[in-house]
């Protein structure tokens, strides 16, 4: 993923490993085209005999949720997704004219997930690695598809998909020409986001899903190096995990502390988008030399000012009542997931 280049293919997959007792999570990332796998290790649930699952559907002008479980679950997922988009718009500084691609979110029973959103390559991966896949994010030109498996109502499948959804918006939408540290930093602020029923949000300080460094050499991303890094640098010996962490920290410094820093952070991104060298951009945006800003950033005392709780909006989303789907309609809608999975490029 190069700076200023739209990401054309994202897949996020949440996995659970056989025999694990505790939940821990990490993400594996390949760059160009990038595939991100968010892994959660936990005990497997024994497969049940297949039976038609009851599904509900709720649609807005741009978002559709198709969910198992209950009408309440369907409405809750829709409200969470809309709340997430409001938070992301605020963090990224996206105005109302920044149009987002329509998205359909599927919450599937485990049996239906096995049938419709696992490719043959996925099934081979499950067997080889003794893991189960529990979520995917499948983007498209005109429609994005999110598919998660309902595993006792845990948050991780949706959290992992929201992270990749944010990254896709930042790298292919209105901010696609912005520097990589801004795209990845802003999106990774949402890593592990917790959205409450009242619309308030708790951001994670560390983020449970981390890109895998793979075979890349460890690189120390001081502020100057971070600002200068582009996608090609990460593809050629960079350290995606370290870069992602540092970009998230810089975004926390710039967006979660003071209104003044937030304005400076966004101005820095805008100046560098226009080709201003990092040292000059820092001086113009923050009014201090790069070395001085770096010392303040590395000092870390700003962390005491960071606010990780975002209050509920004054006016939450107004949603219609979910409709109960008959079995034929539900099967047709689930087939759309299988069709999108079949269109995705094979992972090597």
C-alpha cells in the first residue's frame, strides 16, 4: 500500500485456535496488496447439526444489517456501526460531503458461516493451522461486505472488522492522498474500540490487534522516520508492526489531547499531502522545529492529557424496526456472502 494509493483488497479474518483457554489477539499483515488477519486464540465451540437459522434485516439509506439471533441484536449491530462511522468522521476530520461506500453487515450462525463465507483456501488454512475463521471484511467498488460469526456475543469479531473498515476508508477515500502515518494512525485509534449501547465510545490505549512484523527487520521509528515512511518503505524491509504502533501513538498525541494539538496534527498532514518536507511542515503546523516536537512526543507526559472516552452524540441514529426474514430470503442473502468470497483474490 503506497502513500496516496488506494487499497484494492482487504480481508480481515478472526480465528480461534483449538485447545486454547484464554483469549489473546494479534493481527498478521502483508503489504501490497495487504491482507490483514486478526487472530483471537480461544477454545472451539463444537459444531452443531445444521438447521435453518432465523435472520433479521434492518436497512438505512446506506447500511444494511442481516443478523441471526434476534431483532435486538440486529438493531444493536446497526447502531454500533453507525456510531462507529460518526466517531471515525470526527477523528479523521471528514465532513458530511465525504461519501462512504454502502455496506452490508452479516452476523452469521456458526453453521451458516461454515457454508457461505469460507473459501476452499480458508478451509485448508483452518485444517493446517487448527484454527477457525470468525470474521471477514470484503470491500468492493460499490458495496462493502462485513461478515462476522456470532460466538456467544463476543466483541472481537466486530472490532477486528471495524479496524479494517476504518483503514480502508482512510486509505481509499477522501484522505487517500494523505501521508501513510496519518492514514494508519487515525484508523488504528479505533483498534479495539468499545461502543456502548448509549452511543458512547471507549478507545483502547494499546489496541488488541497488531500487524505481524513477519520477516521484516526491526526498524526504530523516531518521529522523523515515522513522518518520512511510505508504503514502499514497509514493503522493502520496513517493520509494519512498529510503524503501526508509532503511528497510533502520534495520532493519540495529536487527536486525543487538546484541540490545539488536533488542529496542528491535521495541518501537518495537509501540508505533507501537498508535498511539504516533514521538517518544514512541522515548523509551519506546530510552530516549533521537528527536534523540539520530537522531544515533546517522546517525553510521553502528554499521555496524561489523552482522553480515551468519547461521549454519546446528542442525537443518536434513528433506526427502523428490523424485519424477520423468511428462510428463502435469508438463504438468498447469505448466498451473496458466498459470491463475494468467491470473488476475492487467493492468498498465497
